[in-house]
C-alpha cells in the first residue's frame, strides 16, 4: 500500500533538467524548432518566463544536458541562441570562473566541474578529470596523450554540459 | 551481491549485465573486454581490487555504451526499470549515466519494487539527476568532490555547470556547503566529500576529516574520485559500517598515492594496481 502511494507522489522538480533557448526573433525560433524536431529532439516551443522576455515571445524548451549538441546542430544552419538558461531558475549563468593550478612541469585549468592538465614542455594533454556525464570518458580517451594543437576540440565531439565545461577549460588553457 | 551501473565510452558497446572480473589488464563482463581507463571502469576495477584482500560478495555490472548522446543510458534505464526487481542486490552503485530526472524517478520506483532495498550509492551523472529530482534523501551515499558539493549546496543549480559563483568557494568553506546542501535536502544521508581534505558526513554532521598523506597531483588525475566510490562500494558490500567504510575508502586512496608518488601525468590504472597493498596496510593497522 505504501508503495502504491509513493508512486502517486509526483517528483518535486519535474522540469529541473530542462533548459530554455532564447532567440533574437520568432522566425529563428521556428527555424530552430524545425531543425531540432527533424532530428528527433525532445523539444517544445513555449512562451518565455517573465524574467527573460527580451523581445521574442517564444522560446525552445529542451533537455538541458544536450545543450552543447543542440547548439552545434543549430550552428550548422547559422542559428545561434541569444541566451540559454535552465528552466525555473531565473537567470542562472554558466560558471565563468577559471581556476589554474601550477604543478611545476604541469599546469591544470578547471572550469566548473571539468579539469584539463597539460605538460608545459610539449603542451601534451596528460589528464582530464572531473565531470559526471558519459561523454567525459569519451573526451578523455580522444584527447589524452595529444598536444593541444593535435587534440580534437571538445566542443566538436562532446555532447553534454560537462563537454561544454571542458571546452571552456580547453579554450582557457590554450591561452597559457 | 554488489551491483554497479554505468557506461562505456563506445556507442557500439552493447547493453550487458553479468559478473565482472579481471582478464589481464581489462575487465571482463559477458565475454566483453573493456579497458580500465577511468570513470565506471575505474570504479569497477577498484571494487574488484578491494575484493582481493577483503571478502566481498560477487560484483555484478550493468553496462552500456554511451558517448554522451544519452541513447545508451536511456536503454539501460529502461532495462533496469523492467528488470531490477529480479535481482538480489545488497549494494547498488550508480555512476556515469546521462542525467535524466524522469528516468531517475522511474529507477527509484523500480528499486521500491525490489524484494530487499539495497544500500544506494550515487556518484557522477546519476548523482546530478538524483539531486535535480529532489530525491537525494532516498540515497545512502553521495560521493561528490568539492566542486560537486557546491552544486549540491546550490538549490537552484540543475548541473555543476550552472553552480552560482558565490557558492563556489575555497576548501575552508566546505563545512558551510555541507550545511547548505542538507538544508535544502540535496544531499544523501551520508556523504564522502573527496578533495584536499576528505569529509565523512552523516545526516549533515561532519564525523571525520582526512588530510594526510596528501598529494596535490591526485586532483589532476582522471578517475581518482571514481576509485574512492569503487572502494566504498566493495567495503559496504563486505559489511563495514557506513562511517568506517567511508573513512577506509578515503584513506586507501591516499595510501595508494603514497605508494606510487604520482605526477599529474599518472594514469588511474597505475594507482588501482596499488589498492590491495594499501588495503592490507589499513587492515594491519599500519595507518
């Protein structure tokens, strides 16, 4: 009986893993919707919450974890969201702080939950750590052992927010 | 039996489940051989290494290929919701899976239908989904690192990528983050916070901290958090109580570093090899 009632209880954060893409104008929303639906994405066009009404009266709701992949897909058609925010969180911004740690012969950069470490001598990626999404081990496998210049760009082959964070760390360490 | 659920970074890897064991330097599961590089395979390898020195139940894996597109994870979620009730598991650890709140909630319902509720551990992507779902207190253990603790402490963040800046803080602030995570019911009943100082937490109370031996390079090595979760999984399976198992897991990870003296370029597989030696030192009371 207890189990039956438990199943009636709705999860308290049902839309916690959804995000909203805001575009400059409605026609971009419609084009984006068409492209994303054509590839079978689980998205829907909705009215924006009051705090992000910036002129466009439509937004695309999408699985937040797929942000990087969806943006890449849209960029192929020259569509770039003006803003991307998680649902129900006001205006949360991606982590923008970078932490750099100098180990002497090696240097590590952290962005959000992702870290990339290179050898200073030859700019070879020696380790990638952190993260929790399934593209992390994939990215680590593809990038570790290569120089920053030889390595694929995580933004091109990653799919999730962890991949996105690694892209930011990668861009930051390129400046070192 | 111990169950470990996670992914392999290869979209062509099929959904498999079965007893896991070492075959040379790989993990064998149902005639599939997988390299121990990091993430779930590192967790599994660490658990297997513990079982070489501590008597543990059989370790059973549930694996699927997923490179981040989420297709594999969803296939595995579906399999588990349909079949978990037929498994007799003492410990169940969820690891690198595509965070998905709806599927997470279905998994929790499937666990309710098991004959015996296993001890539940969540780490990595599945821990993100558990927090997002608002069901964190359904878990016995979360094993975040310091950055992930900040994510748990931020009641609004749906992913560590969106943790608000004022919450991201220094190691000295970790006790405050622990409090905040519990205040918003975004932490499991027990936590191991992995970092420069490890924290063992029970229901919001910090019971133990460990900070030596200490090796800075461990932070850079991918998979060193996964090994702690793997060691914890095995020790809980062996019957150690939650706090003792947590403390031993963190200590073991520190001793393997001391045995190897790693650089930031060391790979996690080299560290995993040292687990039996480190565990023997702990069991002999040498630490």
